[in-house]
C-alpha cells in the first residue's frame, strides 16, 4: 500500500501542499527563529510556500509572527527569499 503524502498548510495563503514543497520556519527552544531545511529541528514550526508572493504577504500581515508566537526577524524573510521558486 503506497504511503499518503504528508500535507501541511501554508501560513500565508492557507493552501494545503505536500510538506516537501513548503519551507519550514522554526522557533527554537532558545527563542531564535530560523529556516529549517531538514524539517527535523526541535521547536515550534510554521510552513510557508517558497514563493515571493507568500513570503511578502506573511511579512506584511505578520502571520508567521502569530504562528510562531514571537517576532520573526527581517533576516529570516531575506533568507527565505533565497529559497523562492519562480512559480506564483
């Protein structure tokens, strides 16, 4: 029996996508916020589409701040833009 894909919702657009197609932003137990490329770092995580549109919308509406229950530094958004795909 084939495995079901693991679905997660984008914090910004609320679309359900496969976990591997989304970026995971994590608030570590130390309080630092960073991008989790492995998907296995401990802490509170939030998923976001790797598109410029979703990243900018999440920044503008502070949805990642709400999901992670802390203020997300500008550097995290800048780093997330490096992972962007060309799809809209």
